[in-house]
């Protein structure tokens, strides 16, 4: 019974966040987490971006909790839209 209880608690603590990975001019990628303003990282490959995003999200959430703030939930995946403007 103990293992079931622990697994249930871990599942309840799991959250999914969308990350936005943008290529940088000099190479590599810049990563942001729209649902967690101020949470960002960088990586050289997409796989590295994912690993670093997980670390950044965990640290960001720990900081929010330490400050007594609410941890935002992602209410829906961000949409990427393109617009054309005169420039």
C-alpha cells in the first residue's frame, strides 16, 4: 500500500509545461517557458534544450515555493501565429 500512496503523490506533483525553443544567430537555441515568466535557458541541441528546460523549470518552481508564491499551471498550449507587417 505504501508504494501506491507514494506513486499517487508523485503523479499529483507532476506538471507538463510547453517550452518554446528559438534558434539563436550564433548557433544553439534560446528556451522560454510561457507559463512561467522569467524561466528560460539555452542549449546547443534540442535534446540539451529539453534537459536544461526541465532543470530550469524545477529550479524556478522551487524558487516560487520558497517565496510562498503560487506555481502557475499551463492552461493551454501556446499557439504560434505568423503575421505580416510593413517594415
